[in-house]
């Protein structure tokens, strides 16, 4: 990835970085997975653990404005009792500039312990409701939160799904392309087309807030089926409030026998946590975003497979996504179930 800070250079600067943020003592380091940036876990002899994040400043997500916004977001969630990393500051500033071949902005966050739940692991309705409730807790904590620094866009912006997926259709195999085209068209028609009855595009007129926008199986940490950590705020954006549980439900449907059950239980958990009601239009958006996130994922996977035709791993990892899309190719059957669930949950709440 162009602009990604060189590992050797970052490691050579670790003592300087740690001292800058007041961290002293003997330590060891380990590189963590990251595509755009460079992340290191630093462990001190006394057990303290931190994540050193060197951001790719050639990307919009690595700009100072975006990093400041992410810091504010984590601080807000932490103040509301959510399990997120704490940001280290020096004289009110959380970033340190490294003059690598491409200047990198570096931050240090506390390291959160927890386990990842694999896609293929069966997920109980209770676990799915807890995941939905976590989405609701994030939404409640961010209600009326200042959107400065979150009004941006990138290829995973769900408002841009039709144009992004259409640009990648040539990479999708001929036998699967009709399904992708049909689902993309439905998404565009329902959410991204100007409608006089809506006063514009539905995705622009639904209630908005700041989202984490990527609460997937790699960004939620668990202990005994309880969420104990929320990480990776690089995709956070100001967008439709209902997109948060929709994105999450899409990801957690991967590898599951009944994706409709996943969508139902995540939504149920969300509704049990938030104080507001959701409209029929939001239920519609929830369904299409859950399905659309997986459509976007398999479209990117198809393009990457084209770039690396011998990489069997890329082909294999896309298969659960296609299984979900096939299972959710039934809007007329799923939407009534989701709307009935919303009605039931509304009736069960105290006045």
C-alpha cells in the first residue's frame, strides 16, 4: 500500500515515540494486521500494553482532521461507559509526526484484551441481541454528537454503494453477476433514487448521526459472549443512524445457517436498547444495508481476485458472502418479518 510507513523505520523510532508520550521501561513489540496503516502492539515488562498506530497520510482516513475526529469519538464513547481504547495525549495533542519517506502521523492507544468470534462460529440469538444492543448503545452515546470531521466519503460509504458495485461488476463471474446486478439495482432504487414522496433520496432524509460504520467480527472483542471491546474507528462517518445495525447484521450473518434470523435478532437487540422508534423506511434501509454491505464486500473480493488470480484464499473467503446474498434474495419475505418484529418490540416497551 503506497504511503504505508515502513516497518523498519517505525520500529527504529519506537523508543522516541514512547518517550514522547511518557511511556518508559523495557518493552517488546509485535506487528498487528493492518492494510492501510502500520500498527504495532507494545508490551512493557510490567504488563502494560499499547497500540502504536502509524497512519497513512496519503489517505483521507489518515488526515489530521480525521484522526482528531476519531479521538473525540473514542473519548465520547469512553465517557458513556463503552469499552473503547483510551487515547494518549502530550500537551493536548494525540499525534506525533514521523518524517519517514512519506510523513506519518502516529498515535498511541491503550490495548484492549478480548477474543474474536470467527464468522463460521454459530451465533446464538442471545449473542446476536447483545451485538444489536451494542449498536444501540453506540447510537445513544452519539446522539447529538458533533459531526465535525465525519462528513467525508470513501469507497465503503453505503450511500455510494450503487456506483462502487457497478464499477466492479466486470470482475464478478458471469454466473453470479445477474444476482449482483439485481441486488445493486434494488438498493439503488430503494435508497439512492430521488423520490418526491421522500423529498429526496431516502438515504439522505432518514435520521442521521455519527457511526462507527464497521462493527464487524474483527472490530468487536468478546469475553464469554459479552462485548468487552470496540476498536478501529477509521471508517467512522456521519450517515443514516439505521446503517449502524444494518452493517453489523450483514457481517454477523456470514457463515450462519439462517441470515434472516441474524438480521432479526440484531435488530431486536438494537430496538431494546434505543429510546426512539424506527420508521418503516428505516426498516427498509436496515435490510438493504445489511444485504448491501455483503454485496459490497464480494464485489471488492472479485476485484482483488482479478488482481491476484492465483490467490485461492481470496476466492474462498468470498463464498460465505455469496451464500448470504442468495439467502437474502427475498425482500418480499424478509421485510414483513422485520416490520412485524418492530411492531412487537414497540408494543413490549413501557409507555
